[in-house]
C-alpha cells in the first residue's frame, strides 16, 4: 500500500507550499485584525490574489495593498502589479464550525470495520489514523 503523500501530485504540493509561504509573508506585514483573515490565493497575469472571509477585512486589505505589493516584490521576487481581493465567507466559518461542532459517535459496526481495516493495513500512519477514528466514541470495541 502507498503512503498518502506518494499519491499526491508533486507539482500540487510545491504550489501549496509556495502559497503557504506567501500567505505567511503577507500576514507578517498585516496588523493583528486582518492577519487571521487573509490567505494568498495565487497570481494571475501580474495580479496577486488575496482571499478574505468578510467584506470588512477586504476593505482594510485594500488600504494596505501598496505596502503588500512592495513587500512581496522584495521578499518573494514576485512582479505583481496589482492586488485583487476576493471575499469567500466560507473560508473563516468552516474552520470555526469544525472546531466547535460536536461529532456524533460512530455506530459500533463502523468502529469494528475501521479496526479490522486498521489491523490489515501495512502503512503505520494510516493504521494509526483509522484507530483514532474508531476510538472517537470512547467505548472500547473488540473486532
């Protein structure tokens, strides 16, 4: 069985890492308020795309776009000529909902099936993840 990372496209991983580095760089120069609500979305035809989760944060980011452009040119060598800010409300709310939502317990049959698969999988990381998922409801189950 392949490790999960082996199944991912290396170019996609490289792009994700580059976007994460760009997001960190942009956030480093933002004040605390908009910092937690801003993500780099990429570059399109010389335009840096920034994504935020509300119109209020988008307005603040628009005031900072000249400074953002200067910093990304200096630190990343990106030749962006402009900044485009997109509002995606689901970006911030999905994390909040996931963090606070209580998951329902798994049915015993599902937990037994997960443990059975965990016992047959060669990949230790995947096996461990399946065991954690099976243990989600708390009561010990024997396959």
